[in-house]
C-alpha cells in the first residue's frame, strides 16, 4: 500500500493563487480571471485528494503559467515575481510527489515480480 502524504504545499499554493485571481476578477470585473481563479481552486481540491488526472492537469497548467509569468518578469513587470514564485513552488512540490510515487510503485512491482 502506498502511504504517502498528498502534495500539501501545492494544494495551499493553488488555493492562494485561486484566491488572488478571484480578487483580480472582482477588482477588474473580468470573467477570464474568474475562470482561472475557479480552475485553480478546483485543481487545488483535486491535488489535495491525490487525483492523478488533477495532478497532471495542474502540472501542465502551472508550467505554462510559470513560463508566461517568467516572460512578463523578464520584460519588466515586477509584480509577476509573486506569480513566478508561487508557480515554481507548485511545480516543485508536484514533481517531488510524482517522483516519490514512481519510486514506490516500481519498488512494489519489483517485490511482486521477485
């Protein structure tokens, strides 16, 4: 049996990112920010429940978000540094979790095969 902790840091950071985007949606009245804020909250729930599909979608979404925010940061938008930091922490936590799960599953398969 896998006895792992869910990626808590990623769950918290996705929640914080979602709340920030919902604040932007309220302040500017934008439906785009509202959509992405709700997407972040839904992904935070799925990652917290260790849903593999949600983890994969969150990893792809956050990687794209990281690179776009990094380009904004390079172009001079200093406020994007917060978004880059949050995205980096989420990616690091999810990738660490995937690595541990992979190692556990391969160890289980080796025990069954031997």
